[in-house]
C-alpha cells in the first residue's frame, strides 16, 4: 500500500517514474491519478462513437402548450414576436407554368368528301371557294403571331409540320417517349400513348400525295394578353403503312404489306410568348360525318375446357332420366296448368274451387 502511494506521488517524465523527483528546467509533469484509461488508445475513439449514437431530443413543454391554447390571437402574436418566430402564412404559393392548352380553339370542320373530289369538278371548286372565304380570321391570327415571330412563313411551316408529324410517329413506334415529348404537347401525349404499353407498332411513311396546306390559324390569350398561344391546322394527305400487334404477336390492326392513303387534319400548337417555344402536334380533327372505323381484333383468354361427360350423364340425356328435383318441378307446373284451365272453364264464378292435392 505504501509503495503504491509513493508511485502516485512521483512525477512522470516522458512516461517513466523518476525517483529523485523533477530535473532542473521546465518539465511537463503529469500524475498517475490524472491519467484516465478510457481516454487513451482505442477507448477514446470508442467514446466518441458512443456519443454519436445518442440523439438529444428537445421535448416540448406541454405546460406551455396548454397555456398557449388559452391565449387570444393578440397574445399569441406578441408571444411569437418575443421569440422571433414569423407568423404562419394562410396561403401556399405554387409555381404554375402553362406549356399547352387543353383543347382546340375554334376547331376547323373538314369539308365532307375532301380528298375524293378533284379541283376541276364542281364540288372540289366549291370546297376551295369556301376555304378562301373563311381566311379572314386566320389572317388576323397570323398577324398576331408574327408580332412575336417575324420569320414565320406559312408554306415553309407546312413542310416543317409534316416533318414534325413524321418524327412524332416514329418516336411512338420506337417507344421513345422522351423524344416524343419534343414533338407532341401535353394534351396529345396521353392520347397517342393510350393502351400502347404491350403493343408493337410498325409505322412507315411512304410519300406525300399532296403538299401539306395550312387551312386554319387561331390564337388564344391565357391569363394575360401577353401570354399568347397559337394553333395551326395543317391538311396532310399522305401514304402510310401501319400495323399493330398485341403482346402475343397477333395482328390487331392494319397490315405491313398494305399501303393506305391517309387524309388528316392535324393541329399544331406553339407557346408563342415563350422565347424557347416550338411547334408540336396538339390534336387531330375527326369530323362527325366520318364513317366509323373497322373494329380492332382483340385477343381474349380462351374459356376453360369442360371435363368430358361420364357414361351415366350420357345415359341420363339419352333416356330422358330426370332428377327428383326436376320431377317435383314438373309436377308442380302440371298442377298449376290444370288449375288455370279449370278456372278458365268455370268462367270465374262463385262455385266451389278444386282443392290442391
């Protein structure tokens, strides 16, 4: 016991006990009782790690919350002002960015029989005359669009619209939906991709029968006069190949070996007020006089096959043997029929009615 007390009183120089005490000069002295083993070596690092596992949670002051519930609005405001807390907002601001409209502005009605009558014929000339007489509002809308886009040329745009139409359908056939969003608006995207998940689409553009023509132009102001949207309806008369296969590889619509003439009125839209806006496919016009399309051949699950009939069931059907329930039902029907006949013969008088057995 005396030896340990002497060791505790001796100073440590460089980690060794010195019997004669300290040396002359400035020497760092540490006593053994000040050395804590949990601060030395890996224990010190473990202490820090153990401290990181503990999370200090600030518990709410329930008494203060109970008292705050009884305060008036003015007292609550003054209490929040003392604590430096900003009052809560009664509304939430949300950014809204309009990139497309949700419909077609003043939709163009395609003339009946368009694409079938020649320009030389009377009906074809009448269609051309009606189209020219309805150009007034289109010219006003075009002038409004040119205030934002000076370089807009209608014949050049018609050819650009055909290129956008081809790229959009190729992206749809390739299932490249990210590229498809560059060529169609948010209104047309769900319509083009509806029920196309497990389908294989084979689409090919063959040629253009007639040059694309801009037949309708309209503009719309959204929320403010400076937020302008423009729509152009383009007449596309082309030759295409379309074939749609289901998930089993069975042909549902069209054919890869048949080239069809397709006449469409496609609406293209652009956010004109946006500096980075571009023309995209917005909708396709389908007139009321258009005949219904041929139904799509769908694939269904085959009904389960019934087990083969046993010899007893075949014998019952052949000999007309019925079960007891069917016999009872048949007897009940015969009795009811006989009773109705007796009522009819008796004329519905007051005579005694036959009792049921």
